[in-house]
C-alpha cells in the first residue's frame, strides 16, 4: 500500500469530522429537532423530582408559570395536583439589589 492511499484516507476522515462539527453547530444554532433556538424561552421545566421508592417518584413540572404535581410509576403516570401557582422568583430583581434594604 502506498503513502498516497493513507494520505487520502486521512484527508477524507478529516473532511467527515469537519462536516459533523458543522452539522452539530447548525443544529445548536437554529434549534433543529424540537429544541428552541438560542435565546428562546422554554415553556416547560422540571422543577423538582422526589423519589418515593425504587419504582415511583413525584415530579413537579412548571408550564407557563403553573405547576403540576405528577406521580410517575414504571407503567403509569398519575396527576396528583394541577394548577398550582408557581412561587415568585427567589432571585432578587436588579432594582432591589441597587436600592438596597429599606429601613
């Protein structure tokens, strides 16, 4: 086998790796595959997960400022409570940080 064959193999491998990196960057940049694009606010989040036993767990989901408590099992999901008002953000606002504590 000649050196030319090995060189072509390495160049082809590098080109394929570059195409994969470019494709991954495009997917992350434009949000292909159901993920929101960069900067888009997500509407659904898992707030907390609490294991009950080896097979079941309680999951607190937040959707558009409303929380839902769901019991997940190996073959079922049960809505325990719905329409729970989400607590206000625990992080202080910028105005609160600038003004400081009120006396």
